[in-house]
């Protein structure tokens, strides 16, 4: 049975904002983690289970604030999310 672990870090310096894009938003960092495990099940085949956690520390950050040129509404990064998955291989 093979186990795989993964991690990634997303860092943004902050988009431009304000009148004529003369300011910018604060920088942000997001941490994501994942794990997968493969099993061989007799009479069933190969099965892989996966778990991913997005934005592990549940940090709230703003991608854009709705100001600036061509920006109509504020937008935020994703909140913490937990994702499970399974795949059966024949």
C-alpha cells in the first residue's frame, strides 16, 4: 500500500486597488495539505482514497476590494475546505 503526502503554499503580493490603481491590497498566504492511500482489496481491485484540506489555517483574505479600474465587486479567497475522494481501478 502506497501513501503519498503533499503540501503547497500560495502567496500573493496583493492586487492593485484604489483610484487609478494607485494602491494595493495586503499580501496573503494560503497553505494546502493532501494525503492519498492506495489499497489492494481482494475480490474488489485496487482502491485509492484521498483527503485534501484547502486553506488549512482558515485565513480570510481579500483578492480584490471592488475599487480600481475594471473591478466591480470585492472577491475573497476560499475558506477552509475538506475534500474526500475515492477511485477504484479495474
